[in-house]
C-alpha cells in the first residue's frame, strides 16, 4: 500500500516513517510539511492513503480532506493529531481513522488495515465497473461510469464528458466545471467508450469530438483544441494526423 505522510513536525514525521518502514506491505511514497504541498503530492504521487496532521500551515488537514473529497480523489485519509477535539469533524470529512500522537504501533496497524480494506473495496468496485462496461461494449451499448464523490457514487453518462485526462492509475473525467477521478488507465477506458465519440489527442488526454469548437496553433507550432466548456487541450505531435482525420470526418 502506497502511503503519503503530511505533517509539519519533523520529529512526528520521522517517527511515522520509522513505524511504516517496519511494515513490508507499506511503501512511503513521500512526505509534505504543509497542506498545499500535501495536495500537490496527492495529485502527483496518487497514494492509496495519507497520514494527515490537522494543524498545518496554510491549508489545514480538515480543509485539505474536504478539498480532496470535493475533487473526487479516492485516497483514504487517516488523521494524525495531538488533539482529540477534532474527532467529530474528522469523521464528517470521511476519514477512515483518527490517530492521537504519539502514535502507538497497534493503533497504526488498525488504521492502515481500515485504509487497506477501503483500497480493496475500491479496487473490487473498479473491476466490477470495468466488467460492466465491457459487457455493454460487447452488446453494442455504452455503459455509464460510476465514480466516487463525498456523498457516495455518481453516475456519469459518457456522452456528457468533455475530455479525459490521465493521472497515474486514474483518469480524470471532465464534465463542464466539474471533474471526477475514475480508477482506470486512459487506454483501458477508451477501449470501453464509443470510438466515434472520443479520440485520443495526447498520451495523457482524449476529447469528446462533439465538444470541439476550434483548433489553434501557436507561434511555436503547438496545436490545441478549444472545447465548448472553455477547456484547451494540447495535441501531441504523434496524434496530429489522427486528430486531423477525425476532424475532417466530422465536418
């Protein structure tokens, strides 16, 4: 299990690193000393769980957990703090557990176990969603995607998606001003979607052909697609020919 540590106290951070290093099934992928850095690390490193201090400079742990949830990031949050007064708010933020400093090894194991179970449940649901999508594809139908958000699971109609963006082992589904993370590779997801509707334009992006308004080219020769939602998606040089052919077919 991939774990990120977010704590502004160096000694507390080091203690957690030592405790985690004794668990062969845990990999510490990084650490952060403030909320903003933690958010960037979560989005870049895609950990399975984050051990999150509550009182940090800039963006505190509770604010960060709320932001993670609103963005649809599936990472499990385990709060680690010296104060028990935040417990109720922590669980309102959908935390999987709440640890008091100094962290005891047994309680850490319990918290990691809960986070690990969340990961297993999430992966099982992702596999079920992929199987459902494959069945619909074989039947000539297009299945809806089910993604997790703070209130549960949301049904996304593929035709409503403006564009898709690869983020590690996930794909961010952009729908208007909102976006959700879906556990899949971009290649795997595109195999389940209508190829007449979505086209890959970059190794990390695909767009809905119905959402394209125009194509632009800057002074350096880089080309971008402008979508009706206001987004601009860069076209990779390796995909320029296939994009041009797809646009010609839609005229």
